[in-house]
């Protein structure tokens, strides 16, 4: 099963793969921001916490690009 199918069954594999290198570079440049984002996302996913300001900010940046 493809893990990159979204809720509408659209295959997001190319999106994910194309963003890997830029995201890795961003992580190297700002590891604290990405550590906070990973924690936010993990708690959101596992415990269904609300979305944080950081999560919303990153989502907005994704759609701008």
C-alpha cells in the first residue's frame, strides 16, 4: 500500500520526494524549529491535540511554494 495517498486517494509521492532535499537543508539551518514542529506533529497525530501556530505557519508556507 502506498503511504503517500492522501485522504482523496491522490498520490503525493512526487510531492514528498521533491521536497526532501529542500526540507533537509531547512532542518540543518534551523534544527530547533524542526524539533518543535516534529513534537507538535507527533502530539497532534498520537493524542489528537489541536494544531499549533507553528503547524499553521508551515502549512501556509507549503501552499505559497
